C-alpha cells in the first residue's frame, strides 16, 4: 500500500510506501473469491490484521506491522528508526471455538462464488496485540490494545515521542479503534460502540 502526504492546502507532498516496521512480522494474508462475469471480492485472512501507521505531528510517523509486537517511530523518506516503544504487545491466543466460528462465517460468505483462494489452514491461532495507533494533539502516541470480543472495556498505553511509557488507561466502553481518538492534556474523546453497534462519542478525563 502507498500513502500520499497532503498539505493543508490540498497539495500532494510526496508519498510513502506502507512501512514494514522492524518487528519480523509477516504482512496480512489476502484471499480472493470470484464468479467470472458476475463479481469478485477480496479480503484479509481473519486475525492477520492489526498495527497501523500514523503521523506523529512532528514530521515523522509511528508504525507497527500487522502482526507486530512493538511500535517504531520512523523518519519520512530515510526509514531511519528514531524510537521504539519501551514495551511489547504480545500476540493474543484465539480459542479453537472462535477460530472455527470465524472460518465458518468466511466460508459461508464466499460460498456464493464459484472459485476462492481462501485456505482455512492459513488462519492463525493468534491475533495481533495492537489494534490501532493514534497520535493526540500533544504529540503522544496512543496504542489501542486488542480486546476480546466479549470485553466491555478498552485499554490503551500512551507513550511520549521517545517511546517511553507515560501511562496506561482503561475506558469503561467498547472503543471503536477504526474511528479517530482525540486527546489533549487530561481530556480524551473516543467513539464507543454499544451492544447494538450504535456509535456514540464519549468524553473522559484521565485521573
């Protein structure tokens, strides 16, 4: 994948290939299904996504490989590693029941296509410990921990620009890691999803 840098005026200011952070983690596996002349679909294998890339508000960026355990701060263009998070985020075990149910859902969805490259043996038994990355208005890195499907709270570890831990916080909500997080000082705004998948904004103050 390639990211384009856009200035505030809307002009393109160079591009960045999706960085492969120095974590030793393989990129996510992709499958494709097709019915010739009727339609096709592609998707990532279950439990192979995670990590992310986010600008650090100081001219560089933080990134973590899809199944990586550590976040690195890299320089644009040079790929120099400026910092790494002080702690690791180990992979989480996927239960046999959850893995089998997830595979069943994928195979059911792909059954309408005549051909498919999906191979159930490639579905891993672990998932990334890193759900998403965010940088707040103070330049701090927020790493969203992957949570269990049944969890009703969401944990984040927050780092400074050198990768040192500032604090860890747990919100009493299912924070949607696919939507932005906004923070400055002790105030944090997150997008939370309830049991009916209704999204709402919640504001917290860190104590």
